[in-house]
C-alpha cells in the first residue's frame, strides 16, 4: 500500500511491514516541503496503529482535517 498526499505538503507513506500481534503497519515516510523560500526534506520509518490509520484515512476521504497520533518509532 502506498499513500500520497500532495497538498499543502508532499507526503508519501509506503507500507513496509504488518504486525498481527499489535495490529499496526510499519511505513516509510517521505515528506517534502518547499514554501516561503525554505525547504524541508524528511525520510524515516514509523509504526502506526491500524485503527489510527483507518480513522485518519476516513477523515481525509470526508474532506475533514485529520491528525495522525499515537505513532511510535
């Protein structure tokens, strides 16, 4: 699974691994921001609880603001 968000910043989530014991997904995350004469690039890996990811995606699909919380590294 790959998720790409490109407004107002570019974010790409690429699925790396799934954990059945604690239902969670490990993602590689790439973030790129080019605004106001500054740029930020981030690349890293993190685990996200499946229920948190489901809630995040449902809110995005409804056009609501959405926040990823309870993320662990």
